[in-house]
C-alpha cells in the first residue's frame, strides 16, 4: 500500500526513478530495519518496475532479505 502511494505520487509528478536513502523511509517502504544507518544504503523505486531495488553492504544482505519483501 505504501509503495503504491509513492508510485502514484511519482506518476503525478512525472518522476521515473526515486532514490530513498533515509533509514526511516527505507523501513517505512520496505520493512527493513537497518542496524547500520551510518553505512550508505538505499532503496531505488522505479515507476515502471513492480519491485524496488535495494543496495547495502554485503554483510547486511541476509538481514535485509529476511525482513524485506524484495527479491
């Protein structure tokens, strides 16, 4: 529901790609609760793709995969 609302606003504003880097906003949109907010990470939302992409450190990937709906 949250991701759909963001995509609707992206469409309204004619934004094709949105990069989210705030840990609180990443959690809000994906469910991932980062324990390493000091490390660069991000959620990339593509208007025309069903799922967003996420990037983080390799060592944080297992926790992210467990908590998120993203493949």
